[in-house]
C-alpha cells in the first residue's frame, strides 16, 4: 500500500489551487449572493482542462479518473469556491455517459462537459419518493416514435445553467407493462418540461428546481444504456457523486481550518494568541484528525472506483465522514473567531448551508448508515429498499 500522492496529482492540486485562489471566498460569496453564476471561475478552470480531467481523452478530456476530479473539487472548495455542479455534471453525468452512453451520445455531450461549455443536471429525487429512489413514479411510456415522460422531480441542481438533464424514470411499454428503470437525456428546453425555483437558505451559485414533465417527448436515441437497466448505470454515477460530495466537504473543512489557524495565531485578548488556549486548539486538532481520516477514505473510494472495483462501501463511508468532519471544522473555526465567526467579513458562516447540505445530499447520513448496517454489517433491513 502506498499512501503518498503522485507528483502528477500534486501538480494538478497546486495548479487548481492557484487558479481558484485568484477568485477566493470574496468572489464566490459576492457572486452567489447576487444570484449570479461563477462563470469566470468555471471558464478559468475549464481553460487548462481541469473540468474535464475525468473525461476520456478521445472526447477531449484529460483521461484521468474520479481521483483527479476529486482533487479539482477539493481544491476549489478549499479556496472558498465550492462548486456543486462539479459533483453533478462531470462526476455523475460524465461518468455515466462515458461508461454507458452510445457513441453518438458521447460525441454529442462529452466534449462540452470536458471543456466546460456544457453542463448537465441530474434528476432522480422525487417529492413522493425522496430517499427511497426505488419508489420513483416519473414514468416514460414507450410510443411509436420514442418515449413520453410524465412526472415530477425536486431539488434538481443547476437546471437554469444546464443544457440537458439526465433523468431517471420508470419505463413502461405501450400497454403499460413495467420495463424497469431507465435513463434519459432530456434537453432543458424540451416542450412539456416546466421548472420552478425552490428558494433555499444556502449561499451557492447553483439554484434548486422542481421539474414537471408533462408528456415530454423523448426520441429512442436519448435512452442512455439499456432500457430497464437504468439503476446499474445510475450506480456508476452515484459513487463519483458521493466521492466528489465528500471532496466539497473536505475542501470546506480545509478552508475553515486555514481561517481558524490564522486567526488563532493573530488574535490576542489575554496577552497571548487565542490559539494557545487548549479549549480552542484541542477541538480544532480533533477536527483536523477527523478531516484527514475522511480524506483517506475519500482517496480510497476514488482509487477503488478508478480501478473499477466495488467502491460503494468506501464512497458511502467517505461521504459520511467528510460531512461530519467538515461541519466540525467549520463550527470550530467559527468558535475560534468568537463574534467575528458570524460576521460577513470573516466569510465562515455563509458556508454553513453547503457544509450542512452534505449530511442530507446526495445521500443522507441515515441512508449511509442503513447501507453500512445492511451491506457491511449484514444486519437485517428495518425498512423497504435502499439505493
Ligand atoms: C441543495 C440540494 C441539492 C440537491 N441536488 C439534487 C440533484 O441535483 N439531483 C437530485 O436528484 N437530487 C438532488 N437533491 C436531493 C437529495 O438527494 C435529497 O434531498 C436526499 O436524497 C434526501 O431526500 P429527501 O429530501 O426527499 O428526504 P426524505 O427522503 O424525505 O428523508 C427525510 C429524512 O428522513 C430520513 N430517512 C428517510 N428514510 C429513512 C430510513 N429508511 N431510515 C432512516 N432515516 C430515513 C432521511 O435521512 C432524512 O433525514 C438535492 C438536495 C438538496 C437539498
């Protein structure tokens, strides 16, 4: 076993950090609060190929894996610029299309995902199914020319900046007989697709949407992978989603530790820097330990995924551990700052929404614990099905 980082990954990390640090928390928070998109940052990351590191080379990407993408995600977040759409467009959609898309779909979508000119959203969650994705009722019914899609999805990120949405739907044949779950690429402007914004208390450039599909016509060519085998394809994208979700959180944790340690060295109220008080330094040190443990599991999960081995246990554990550790780092950084921890100037409190999100999405803390209890510990299941 080797735990060190390769020279290539370190170089990638440093290069991404140098781009993202030119933007930093001031830019990110100002842009998000104004309701704008971080387009300048996205373009600056796209130019050297950072957005496409995990896309195959033949489609214009860097030919790396989720390890490289997690480095990009973590470094941008550590610079104070956590980008949720990296977790969705290259991580989920890019992975699923590269592994299961037709040649035509790969040629149409992957070059744009790689160079950042195209974003793709991902829609699985439904109001009446929530965590129980096996219970989704959005249905694509086969017609003479393709499929007709009906149903509702909610909490779908970034639809206003995406060109298309990768939609998970139950499929039925012309007579209504069930064919299983399938994946469809649906353009955001497809007739019959409406969206409404869900107002959120998260400071982030990405907006959340409820989507209403009212007999949206989809051609056969828009099905990704085999009809009825959609869950297999989705699972390929969910581990990258969890790993990059973990990377957003470890990045926020690193950002918070950086602010906390700087302040702890500089601020003095009893004649010595406040960082000398163990009541502050010990919880911060404990948070640092938890953060590094979460990062270890995250790199393990990414390595397993990239080696095409089963990464589900490690990806779930990494997402769980990262959410807990990142939140602890942020909370302790706020504590280190006293009243300043909640002041706009110190740019800590606005990240709480995103940091807290990772306990809920892309898969909740409880569903991770269910997964580990059932699959790792082989305990009996106490409820219906788990994704
Ligand atoms: C900001 C944001 C962005 C998102 N982006 C996307 C996106 O782009 N695409 C997408 O498809 N989805 C997205 N989601 C949805 C997200 O994946 C869901 O919110 C999450 O999976 C939980 O589903 P739910 O909100 O319906 O909660 P529910 O399923 O209603 O769960 C409510 C609570 O009950 C707990 N719970 C549920 N079942 C069990 C059980 N069996 N045992 C123990 N506890 C249980 C849950 O853990 C949770 O704490 C996003 C959500 C947010 C908030």
